[in-house]
């Protein structure tokens, strides 16, 4: 986006946007009307920010990134393994064994320490590398208006005052104040814990100190658009967003020990106390019986070393490692070994579901057109798994009836769900709020008539242009869209919904021969 700017655009001497523009404060603007916000952030509802303003604001506000703790270095990871209390006790016991010239015992103790440190370090090192790879694998994108153009940018380059466009399946790139919504619903469970999507509006809310879940005219960073579309002005980025405040608190919090770590530490202290007490008792008793000081020191130290359960540390570490391997088979990354024990301590999982837990997925299994029943095989989320068949023969976009093609047009275009390639797995990933819409979209793809596979593909995207949409709601009980057929120079209206509502709007129908006839009660 910045490649066409003059080089001197990046040489900014003043920390402010301009000589007569004050730096707008980031924060909560749910009480403020849109006109005031536009003035505060010096933006434009039609054209957005200019390229020069974006560069200046990145310098003033910083990049739109959440605060994250600095990853540990290799030295820090090794140090954390060695400074474990039980490991320190084993090292001291090994040193005492060396002092007594008991090299076999010292070698055994050092071997246990080496195994423990090696397993713990290797697991943490691999986990950190895996997390770093995941973090760099996919950078979220944001759709914004800048200089009057709609463009996609790295979400880290979003700045306060940016004009953001939200569509179904998008992740909200920053905290934004909404000024336009079309049936917009956003899932904010990451902030509120509420699994149901929140219906959004644009009017100011004249109440103070509202919780995040009650700010219906705001979109929050890292939440997901489940339905509809909208536009808004960015009012907070990075650490000043609601999720940023949580991330900042988490990043500043120190590591807490698990219950087992606390118990092992307590056990180690008890063992040290017992060993010291026994050493003193044996030393005193031996002297009273006439033994020399050197002999009693050797006996006391040997007794202290024998009290240390060197096998305990090895058993615990190996058990943790086995647990980590089992979790890895389930595609879970465990950063530190003791975390496995915390997961194993869970005895009750609470759910807000009253019945059975489901995947929330649906599948298109049959299509009824022209008094013919088409079968759809395969999964409901993977368009490459399965096909559409009629009487055992596969149906594709080259060998179907005109009525079937029109049906597929409505299924694909009167539908806000879509399918995208996941760059990590290189597989199709459904994007959409409704399992029903996803199932219908996948069904149309299997027949070769997917939204971006056929109708809006690179070859045909200029033939069909989106014009308008009337979203589904509880009153209309139907969804309607209008596209322009550029080749035929005409508008095409499409709708789907409850049969009784659709039939009440119709007085014509297509018969089996794709001929328009009157629709009668029969």
C-alpha cells in the first residue's frame, strides 16, 4: 500500500499528525455520535484516511499488535529446568557423593538430572518453535477504505480513524465504532464468554460504565463476524483495545506453579529437613559412642544422600513426557511439561448446553428439482469429498438441466457463506455463520456451481455484479439478493426462506421444461 508514496513521506519530524491537528485519544466511544467521532479522528466516511495520514498515525499510535511476553531464550529455558527445587537437591546430593568418592552414586544422580533437564528443555524448545511458526503462518487481513479505494491490508497496519469494512467470517481487526450495519452479528465469546452472536446497531448508547457485552454499537478486536456486514471507524488499536487490556494483564502476570509442583517442592523441603535432622542425630550418637569425627561425617552424609528419592524426579518427568505425546496426537501444543498435570486435574467440565453437545455442522444430502431427487454424497464441509448424482450418474455444470442450474445459482449467490483455502492445511475451510448456508454452499460446489468456483470465478466475476441484499430476519423469514447480469444487462432477484413466505410472493413458476407458467393452488 505504501509503495507509491514519496520517500520523504516517511521522514516525520513532528510527533503530531500536523501542526493544527491534535492526537485523538483512543478509548470507548459508544456514547459518542458518529459525526463527533469523525471530527475527533479527522477521517472521512466515504474516502477514509490518506496514505500520508496512515504513515503519521502508525508513528504516533504504534502498530496494531497485542502485547505479548518476550519468548524465553535457550539459556533461560535451561536455567528454568536446572533451578527446579528437586533438581537442586539432586545436584547437592551428587556433590556430596563426589566428596565421599562414591562415584557410582554421583554418576547415577547426575544421569537422572541430565535426563530430567533434557526432556523438559527439549519439550519447551519444540513447543516455543511450534508456537512461533503458528504465529507467523497466517497474518490476519483487514479490509479498509483509504484514499477512496477499498483495499486489504495487514491488520497490524490498521490505525485509529481507519474506515473498516466487515463481512461475514471476518475477524474484527481493532476496536471500532460502527456507523453502518446490515443484519450484523458478532460472536464476542472471547471477551464475554457468551456463545451466541450479538446483534449490532449504530445509535449512541447514553449510559456510562457499560460492560463490553452491552456496547451494541461497537466491534471489538479478535471477535468474529458471524452474520451480515457493516462498517465502522477504528477508535482503539493494539494494547488499548479490550482484548489488548486482557493480553497486557496476562503478559505481565508471572508463571504460577501447578499443584503437583507445589507438592514436590514441599516434599523436597521436608526431605531436606529430615536428612539434616538424621545427620545431626547420627553425628552426635556416633561421637558419644567414641567414633572419630571424620568417620561420623562420612556416615552422616551417606545417610543424607540415601534419603533423597532420585527416582521420583525421573518418574514424574517421564510421565509428563508421555502425557505430552498423547496430547500432540490430538494436535495440542504443550509449552511446559507441568501443564499436563493441570489438565489431568480437571474432574468436571461445565457446559451451557442442556442436551447433547454437537459439532454445529449440517450436510446437504438431497436436492429436489424437476420432480427428480438428486443425491449428494460426502461431508457437509468439504466440497471435494463427494458428488451430486441422479440415478447413479454424476451431475456437473456441463450435463444438467436449465432448472437445476438456476436452482444452483440461487443456492450459491443468495448465500453469505463461502469456502476458503486454509494455508496451513491446504484444505477448504467453510466461512459463514449458519450451518445451513454452509451446507447449501458446499452442495452447490459439489455440482460445480459454487459461488466463487463458478458464478464469481475469475472467468465470470465480471458477468455478475452484487447490487443489494435484504437479509433474513424473523419477520420476513426469507433472504433476498439482487445481482446484475452484465451480459444480459438485467437485474436478477433471488430469494430463499420459508416456503409459505416465498409462495406468497409468487404468481409464476418454472415447469419441468423451464417454461414460465401460472402458479395455481393445485
